[in-house]
């Protein structure tokens, strides 16, 4: 059996005041909220690609992207392997728009996040960054 290389996924964590920029997409048949991001392909400069993806998906420009974490994802019912790189990035302009292939885009507050289906890894990172407090108030 030939070994497959993992897919590299890059995501941007973009904050504005107490809100985080998220996009809605379908994951395993369910609509879930995640960070803006996408797969990185051969010959694409990583940070240039990340900026283009965020602009394409959300309408916003970012800069000063710094790596926050790297982790592996092994989707259930699949032999896929993703290596995910999450970057913290600064908002540098643009305006909110829902890009092609994206179901919705929003600035999400702690209160609103409690009412939204947020993807597991995204939710864990929001809690880790203290952006989201899962306890009821």
C-alpha cells in the first residue's frame, strides 16, 4: 500500500474587539462554524495563500500572521490525514462578504457562539484562547 502525504490546512484566527471571525461550511453533512482557512497546495507561499483565502472567503485583508499551533486531524470514516496550522492574524481592512463556497461569515461574540454549531477543534481553540467561555452566565 502506497503511503499518502498529509494535506496541509492553514487557518486564520482574526479578532475584532471581543469577536472572532468565523465562516460556516458543511462538515460531514452538517453546517458548522470554523475559522477562515483552506488547504495549501504545492508552490503556494504559505502566508500569501492564507491572506488570499481569508480575503476570498470573508472579504477581509489580514497581516502580521503568526503561528499559534499545529495539530493533526484524522477524519472519521476516512484514511485522510490533515496537518492543521492555525495562525493569529491582524485585521487590515476590507469589509464583510460571504465568499464563493462559503455558507455564511460572521463576527461571533461569546454569547452568540453558545447558540451556534461550532466545529470541535475550532471550539477547543476558542476556549483555549479565552475567546469563548462555555459556561452559562
